[in-house]
């Protein structure tokens, strides 16, 4: 019985150290194609699609919302159209 207790204590210590030991993180699987950063035009287009989806159709109906969206897309950035002439 004198040697069993130290062996059990050694097994418990070894188990605790094994569980607590930091493991090497697994390497992520390489992608088929490396992800490239979005260009400025792609960012603007993605933001436009998000805004289009958030455009409320309820107050004035689907047709008016679609017309509004097409008019906004047809205008040049920074140019204000007054509707005269």
C-alpha cells in the first residue's frame, strides 16, 4: 500500500499536466482561392445592395420604391437634380 498512493498521485499529476498543457493550434485548411480584398467599386456596390434591401416599400408601394431606386442609381454622385428643364 506504501507504493500505490504515490503512483496514484503521480498519475493524477500527469493527467492534470496533460490536460492543462497548451496544445499547438491546428492550421486552418488552405482555401482553394486566396481571398482578395474588395476594390472601392465593389465596396460601393455592396453598400448599395445593402441600402436597396433596407429601402422600405410599405409607405408608397413597390413600384414607387423601385422607381426611386432607379432614379438614385441614374444620378451622378454629388450632382443634384432639380427637375427643371
